[in-house]
C-alpha cells in the first residue's frame, strides 16, 4: 500500500487524476486536497482543505498525513490562465500588475509552497514522485508566438523551481523524482474559452490526459528528475 496525493483535486485534471489513481492503484491511500470537497470523491479517498494562496493550509494538509506517514506520489494539478476580470494578454499593453501577481501566486508560488511542505514527506526508502502541471507555453525555447505574458512567465518560473527543487531533493532522497508535466490541451474550464481553434484530435479528455501523465511518470527514473515532459513522454525544452 502506498499513498498518492492530488493537490487541486477539485479541478478538471485533478479530479480525473484522482479517479484514475483510484482505478489503477486501488490499494493506495488517496488524499484529495482542494479548496472545495470534490463532488465525485472515490470511496478510498480522503479529502482535506488546501488553498494554494494560504501557506498555513498547505502546512496543515501536510501535517494531516500523520506522524511518520510518507507519500509515493504528490501530483500538483493546479493552474490559472484566466479569471474574473483577467484574461491572457495579447500585447504588452494589456499587462496589469494585479493579474500578473495572481498568475505567479497560483502557477509558481503556490506549487513551490506545496513542495516546501510535501517534499519532506516523500518516501525515503523507495521511489517517490513529486509532479506539477506546467504548460508548453511556459517553455522559453519553444516560444514562437509571444502573448499570454503572465501565464507563460509564471509557468516558466514553475519550471525553474522544479529544476532547482530536484537538485536539492536528489541529495536527500536519491530514489525520488521532481518533474514538470505538460498535459496537452485538455477539455477543462481552464482551456474552455480557447478550444475553438484546437483541432479535435488535439483536444484531450481529462481522463486521457491523466492516464498519459501517469504512464509518463511510471517510465521516468531518478536520472530524469528536474525535467519537463509532455503527455507523450517527449522532453519539452526549457
């Protein structure tokens, strides 16, 4: 029996990941962390409150694992592309400090704080994985179109954070991995306003994205820690 944790279990990808883990790893202890209790919570899953913008709630969720308990998988399925009063910038003329700070808070600072409190809870005596959702548009080397300044920059910051965390993690838990994942374009609320220009074969169902990302994680070794990988296993340039 292992322990798998999904942060952001109330979102489209987080809920799909939780359901996929319940099917594929029925003997695992599952922990769903989110601001709201998911409507479809698998029978073997427990739920606890976590708000990415509130470090105290992140620390409390980590403590909630219990004394001596460790985790085999921590999957951070969170992200913010748009919200009330904000949308991806088409030009530098649209840059807004409040929207930029919100993007960095959710896409980079929040996952970093999850790592702060949950990396110490990864198993020491076996393979363990910390993975966070990134996005191909966060790749600096792959940026050909520009735009979406805040989302791109905050995801690039997340990628650098993952890389840096992985270096430190290797010193303490040589069997562990810390990676960023690009799920593809997934049919969720995050991508809903932008799905019109996506070819049907490139718009993935959440369950498909969850299945593919778990398959990618299963195929990685500690030598891949600090990397950024797409849903098909291909490395994404930084």
